[in-house]
C-alpha cells in the first residue's frame, strides 16, 4: 500500500489533450485551431520586435536577479495602472488603485479570488455561460460556489441580454460577477457600450462585486477603446477588480506576465488592500519573476518602443479581422448558403462557429482541423495559406 494508492487520475485538460492529438495527426494539411494563441501569417508564434528590442536593451546592462518586491516591479505596476485606467485618470492620480504583478492573467484572477474569499467568505461567484474553462476551476479552488449568468444565445447568434440582466438582478448582494472586459472567450461576442451601462446599473443597484477579466486589451478595437469599459466602472463610482494579461498582447505567454488591480474608495483603503494582496502572494509563491515584468515595463515606459508595440498589436488585431473576413468569403465560395457573417461580428481570437460536437469531431478526423468540442475555433491561428482549406472543411460538415 503506497501513500498515493488512493490518488485518482485526474481528467486531462481538454485543450492540451487536443494538442497531443494534433501533434500525433499525420495529415499534412492539419490545422490547430484549438489553442488560444496568436500565430502570424506564417503560422508562427511571433516574437514582437518591441519585446526583442527591450530585451536587447536590458541585456546591454545585465542586472543581478534579486527578489522583486512581493507585489512586483514598481515601474511595472505603475505602467499597468496607467494602461488599464489611464495616466490622468482620477483613481490613479488619487492613489486609490492597488496593483500587483501577477503570474499571467490566471495569476491575477487567482490572487483576486483568494483575497475575495477572505473578504466575503459566503459570497458566490457568477461566470458567464459559457466562459473560459479555467474561470470556474480557479474560483472553485479558492473555495467559492460558482454559478453562471446567461450569456450566449445560439438561436440568435449573440448574447441573450435580457436573460443576462435577469440573472444579475437575481444575484445576492456581494456576489462576485466575473465579466470579460473585451473579446469574450469562447464566444467572441461582446456587450455593446449601452449594454455595459445597463450591466453597471444592475451591479450598482444590487451591490454586486465586479471582477473584470481583461485578457485581450487591444484585440477588439484598440487599447484605449477596449479599456473604455474599465472607465465606465470608474465613472459609475464602483469598487471593483481587474485582472490583466500580457500573454497575448505582448506574445509573452511563457513569461507569465499579468496583474491584478483593485479599485478602492481611497488611498488609505488601497494601502490596506495591497497589504492583504501581499499576504496572498507571500503564502502562494512569495514574489513574481523578474524578466517578463521588466520587458513589459521597459516597452510601456519607452515612447519609441511603446509606439512600436502599439503598431504590432494593431497588426495582430487587423490580421485577425482580415482572417474572419476571408473565412466568411471562403465558406461562401465553398457553397455554404447559410449566412456566416456572424464570424465578422465577433471579436478577439475566437469564433463560436455554431458547429456541434459531431461536426467538430468530423472536422478533426476527416480533415485534421482541430477546434474544441464546443465549436470554438481560434481565428488567430488562420492564415492565407490555411483559411481556404479550413473553409472547405467546414463547408463539408455543415
Ligand atoms: N482570461 C481569459 C478569458 C483567457 O482567455 C485567458 C487565456 N487564455 C486568461 C484569462 C489567462 O491568461 P494567462 O495566460 O495570461 O494566464
């Protein structure tokens, strides 16, 4: 009898399982649209020029690798605040935002979840139906009961907004509501500015706790445009949390660069909140790693590199939109008569294709086109060489 006899084999991560299946597929035309990663026109994971230049500059003056402060590199935290809320914004200027460097967007969500669990142990968490699959697990693991609010409506290929509002209206006070700030994963459907206003009204009236997940700032309309949602919560006088990820926007997936910002009522309150966030971090991983934060802080703080980064981010955004357009045209050319224009209404890296599980399995087995069983495909992995093949394959299974 071993100490670990009773340990059960956990189910495989569905996306990683898909990757393994893809790797083993011998179809020369295979296309992996399962992962949430941006690939360039050549199907390669980009190393942004802004990142490379920042790394060269940092390398020119190598630094010893001491521990960072528990809450991360000060220049990084400040740069995140300015990016997320605006440099001149009142909450930043008045010092009432507590920001910590986190291990990617996932880390920001986890630190926030642990902090909220101590603050409101009896609160429930609501995530959208559907949502990024890790949302439920992260908040469950932090000890929360996790429910859903209505979101996707397959019949109208969009958001069931009335049902969403009804669910938020029925939520108990202090319920933590996880909201995708932009580029909803997995559906690609975002709320309109007017709908955000209505959500904010309910959040305020019901005294809910908003937790914005900002994993794709800059991938919908632009950095400032996508950040405007955060500004709406500020303008409404709400206190809330925002997690940030630079995994996609800097193509720095493996460096684990993200953040958590907590908007509080005052500078003094922010200091108390920060002290608690530091305890969460200290007892989990002590302090964040140096490299990714240093690169992002360097780029954001250097006018030339910042402009270069914004240009590169804009190119990623524009290329994804072009791929959406080409996919729609390719589907039409392949004989699909149903209207597929919803693909260009969606934003961000993903498209909920509307295909069912059987169709997704056929795509995989017969054509080597890999998306998730839910019908989600990553349009950021399409390029001009594979888009027609993918369109033809989808046309065959529709
Ligand atoms: N939130 C959402 C909605 C995401 O799609 C992702 C990444 N797939 C994350 C958070 C986590 O990002 P990171 O890889 O930076 O942890």
